[in-house]
C-alpha cells in the first residue's frame, strides 16, 4: 500500500491548479478568486499567507468552529446554520467586490 505524503500532495496540487473560468470569460475576479492558492498555502502550513491570499478562510474557520461547538452542546439548529451560511455568503460577496476594486 502506497502512502502519499502531504508534501507530495501539495506539490501535485500546485502543479494542477484550475484556471478561473469566470475570470477567463468575464475578465473580472470571482468571489472565490484565490481560494485554491489559499488552501494550498494552508496545507503547506503558511496560515498568514493563506489569509492574505483568500481572506474568507478566516470566516470559514470561525464558522466550522462555531458549528462544532454548537453541535457539541446540541444547539446546532436550522436557524444557526442559516445564519452561518448567510454570513459566509456575505463575506464571499465582499471578497468579490474587494478583489475587483483593488
């Protein structure tokens, strides 16, 4: 059985990043621009560079932690999930505006 190391996986991922179809067709950055590079930097252990590359990573991390805490105390309701999703959607939209206005 072959075990793939994290270094090999990140090398493969960095060589196979997908181009942004949205940016190629419309010529503007999409709200998810930088997501692949941000996650790759996070996998490589460079959290600060990952957040600079893709700021919504912070919101996603906070949302996952909040969902796990609410789940552990059995308070993860439909309303809490809706709030977390709407907050993340708002942050993604703000990221899209930021990407195109800088």
